[in-house]
């Protein structure tokens, strides 16, 4: 499965990072650093690896579906949080369109 979330529970995390790339094995540059932050409960990490399975999974879908669809509203509006996006420029525009 090319999509994952660092936490199965929707408990509050101050930092949410959404990372997307084609292949986990080739493009997941800061994996160890981010996973250490997840392990230390400093980061919630959502990932989408679009080419690691037969059907493509994109960041905007992972973001849209996170916490049953409530992550954007809850984290951005209710908790006044920030969501950081890492990946290509084309993907960033699609994510911006999803958020708006």
C-alpha cells in the first residue's frame, strides 16, 4: 500500500507533514529523520507513494481521507495548526487546490 499514516489514532500532533513521491525505495529522502520525529511523538506523517502499487495514490487523496476526512478542518481551522507538504511542485499545486 502506497499510502500510510504515522498514527492510527487521531490524537493531536503539533506538526503534520504530508510527503509524496513516486517510489518509497528511491525518493523517500528524509525517511529516517521523519520517522525519528514520529517515534518521539513530534510529528504526524502522512505519505503517498504513487507508483508503489498498481493504482496510483496521490497526496491529495491521503490528505482528504486522513482521520475520516476531518484532518484539514480540525487541524487547520479548529486547532489553528499548520500542515507541511513535501514533494514536487506539480503535486503541491494539486494539494493547494484540495485544501482551498
